C-alpha cells in the first residue's frame, strides 16, 4: 500500500490536480490498512498515510489487497463496487474521475 501511494505521488501533475479538484480518503482494512489519502485539490497535490490535510470530498472503504489490485489495473473500480468490495461515500462523480488516474 505504501509503495502504491509513493507511485501515485510521483504520477501527479499540476494539470491533473487542476482538472480533478478533489480530495480522496481511503479507509483500508487488512495488511498496511488504516487511513490514506490522495489530495488533488491543493497546489501540486499530495498522497500519503493519515487523514488528508483538508476535508475529503470522497471516502472509499475497501481492503488493502483490493486497493492495490485496483491501482495496478487488476481490478476495475466498478467490479469492486458492484459486489460491495468498495464502499464510496461522498461525491460519486468525483469518485469516478479517479478512474482516469488508474
């Protein structure tokens, strides 16, 4: 999980932050679980462990194993959401925009 967030941090661009304008909080269970975030609202963007620096627009709950599968392209977000492996609270349109980053 930590490595995935390092990759996400490295993949951020000013353009992506400007066009997304959202803060995502992940509540992960299992190995390396806990609270993680991706901030695509503040200048430059950021990602890491803990609560986001500003209030999250979207909170996603899932297992850490499914999170890694989703961000490595082995699990489509819709395929995680439909059977209940992924719980999304907040701005659903914004949540779907995160799919572009995958």
